[in-house]
C-alpha cells in the first residue's frame, strides 16, 4: 500500500497512523520531496477528475486567478501541495481523502 501526501499534513498523518495500527504495510510518498510523475498525475486525474485539486487549501487561495485556470497536470506539477490528500493505492485500487467511507474501505 502506498500513501501519497505531504509529511506535514495532519490528515495524512492520521491516515498513516490508523492504517499502520490496523496492521497495514504502509509505504509513504511525500509528493513535495518526490513529485508525482506525469503518468501518476494523469492516472489520479482520470480516477478523481478535478477533485484531485484541493480548492480549500491555502496554496489554492494564494494562487492568482491566472494560475488557477491552468490544467490539473500543470497545477500539480508546479504546486504539489495542491493535491487533495491522501491518495491511497493498493494494487489497482485508488482512494482520495480520509473521510469515513474511505476509512471503512481500508480499515
């Protein structure tokens, strides 16, 4: 299982802690330190659409309007912190966020 996110994100920390407590073998990938590849961005965008961009984030609010209009792939490439977190992958299964429904799927 791979958890994609940012090490300073509280939601990512909660997800990792819960998954590890449930006995899951969790590999963490900090998308700031190791940015997503073009193929990963395309896969995530295909799976989640524009929901992959966290429009409630401080990073988004600080972007000028002209930046916000860029394609998702460009936004995530230039601003990895814009990715809604966490993205969790196990095999072909992908989930986004850490809502109760997602927790129920993994725990």
